[in-house]
């Protein structure tokens, strides 16, 4: 999972970066609304953590701008403001969840997984696509009940296709999602991983759209 954190508090930001890293979540951190706007336009993300108090605006304004522009990326508000009116304003404004500081990193990660799961239109921690089942938290994949042995990058690639099930995912997006904090993965490497995945989960489950990318077929 790769997320954007919009948080101006230096101590909290550093602590969250470390805590999220220990939970296997990669994170980009910005402290200003203007930087968040620019980052969202170019990055490939699974979720945004959004503070309400920012040096150059408010989280509510940023949230409203993103939703008016049609952005459907899951957004969790993180704030010290605990008043009911603040929570209602955030949720009514388009936030997917609202977490009051201070909070445990484990709770934040659980909420991240929940909103990402709902974004992928999955009702439980076991994602089901025909006879294919994936447990993102446990890194387990089954086909017709049999557990598969996938390499870490093969698992990540399959998970990214599952997030966009029924939609073509370009090689460019896959290249960035496989290495969100490093150089994009070479397209030839993606092709090799796709070939291995087809052999393991069934060739008919992954369709190639030439010149564009790949699509998981249920």
C-alpha cells in the first residue's frame, strides 16, 4: 500500500512515517496544501491521510476541491479536532474516514486497509474474484482452494490488478506502483512477472490489451 500524508506537524509526521514503514506501508509526506495538490496529480496512490490544519489552507478546502474535481481516491482525515461538527463536516465533505489524534498506528493501518478494501469493492479481508481468492494482509493467494507460491513482486502485481478488476491498468501505472519510492520497474520485467502470474493463476484470468496494459478478468 502506498499513501500520501498531508501533515504539517514535524514530530507527528516523522513518527507516522516510521510507524507506517514498520507495518509495510510506503508513504510520501508533504506539509502544505499546495504540495499535496501537485503530488496527487502525478503520483499513484492508494489513499490520502489529510490533516485539517495546514499552513496554506484547510484540509476541508482541499478535500472539497478534490471531490469537486471527481477524485475518488480514499481519504482519511487525521486531526486533533474532536468535535462532532468537525467529524460530520469531514464525512459529509467526502472523507472516507475520520481519525482523532492521538491514535495508535495499528488503528490507522486497520482503517487504511478498510478504506482501500471498500475502494476495491470487497466486503472482507478475503478478496474474491471467481475461483481466485486473495488475502492482502496475509499475502496469501488461492485458486480453487489451493494456495499458490507467488514471489513478492508477483503478489504485488496481482494485487494491483485486483484493485482495478475489470479495468485495464497501464504498464506505466504498474511500473510505479511496484516501486512507489524508487525507480519505476522496467516494462520487460513486468511482462516476465505477468507471464509467471498467468502460469500460476490461469492464463485466462489476465488479459493483455496491446499498447495499453493488462486487465484482471473475473
